[in-house]
C-alpha cells in the first residue's frame, strides 16, 4: 500500500498485520470521524480525519524505529472515538470536558468487541500487551511530555491550520533516544513548544472550540433525548448521525436552533455575566526534552519563564458562552 502523507511524505506499507488492521472496519470507520470534532464551520477547509492521524502516528513510530508492537498500538490508539471526537465528552460524560477522556475510558472494551483481537492472534501477538501503554513510552506519555500521538496531531494540525510551513524542521531536530523523544537543541525544542502553545490557545482550547463542544454536545443530547438517535449510533460516523437526525429538523424548532448554533450561523461571545452555557476545555502545554550543554534537559530547566507558562496553561480553560439568540 502506497500512501502520501501530508507530514511524512510518500510511504509504502508492506507489513501484512498493519495492512489488515488498516483495512479493518474499526480503522476504516475513522475516515468519517473528524479529528477536531466539528471545526469546519469555524475554520473552513481544516477538516482532518481520525484515520489520517492514526496512520500518521504509526508512520512516525515506524520512522523512528519503534518496535512493530508499538507501531500497532499507535495505529489503533483512536479506534474507540465516538462521532465528532472529543465532542462526545460533552454528551455522554458529564464534567469530563476538563480531561476529555471518554475515549480512553471505553478503549479496551471497544477494541475487544472489534476485529482487532482476531487479527493480533493471527500474528501471534497478545492483546493485553498491545493495550498496555506502559509497554510503549514513545507512543504515549502524560502531559507535559512528548509522545508520538502528541507530535503527530500537533504537526498535522499546524500544517492544516497553516501555522507551519516546514514540518521537516522539527522532524530533523527530533530523535528517539532511551525511549524518549528528545530535540537535538534548545532552539528547536523551544520553537516547537511555542508552536504547540499557539495551537492550544487558538484552536485546541480556544473560544471556537468551546463553542463547538457546547453546540455539538447540546445538539446530540437533544437528539438522544428525543429518540432521534441511540447511543449505539454515536459509534458509527459523523455523516451517518447527521443524516439520521436531519429529517426531524423541520418539525423540531429547538433542534433547528441547536443546529444553527452548531453550524456557526448564530453569533456568540464569552460573557461571564450573562451566558447560556458554561464550558471547560482541556488545555494542553508541553515541556519537551532537549540536548543542551552536554545534557538532556527540559525547556523549563533552561528557561524559567516556561515554568510559569506550564503552570498557567495546564489548567482547563473556562468559558461562558452567550449566543445572540
């Protein structure tokens, strides 16, 4: 299988197990799950799929020599995402917007019900080993550490949002050493951390994201309450859910209003004194390792200002959304 990836360029995938996993229904479904949730009304032309990101994490791990088991773990890490990605945290998991962890909470159960276990058994791999993140430090790390997941979605979204012209700069200054991601110098590490901070401020945890989470959450919760869709539908695709709800719009004024809000057809502002909805957004900030003066250090150990940024930006963003009508 030959693919052209916007971050890593041209690649050919030949490993039979990887090809089977990519062609499984669990991975193919992700082609119709938006990476950001429902960003198109707010940032037209920036749609990314969870499938593209998942394959990207695999390609990144392969590029840096991670074991095949870790490549597999990276490839399947997002299969349990429901429709509209992290918007589901504002539908099913009350209060989880601060962490956006619904997908992680259902991951193991979802995988076990898919074709993935049978594919792994065919190639003599243990499902329990693949599901245990402790085995794969390059693939997954807690914030503010770097991991393949974080590296891929940041570079991919930076290119999509036109915040990055040359992704190769960061890849050329990044090494996988002692099962850690390390930049080769402080300058490249700081530039990457600043880019990530910009992405978080404007996109990942910015006001448009808060509005997206609020409006998609309201829309889907109403559709569930009215019986237009079921919880099972939330694990199909974005398009399928929208298509199933659409026929009810004409006869349900509230649904129509919620749809207009979701499609960004109604103005909004952040007003703590007069609001329709209170929204928390998970905030992401990183503190990369880099080679500096003959040692491996974090940015915060070199630049004291970064420690202040870490403390401030690690807290969930809090918004008070007021719609014009």
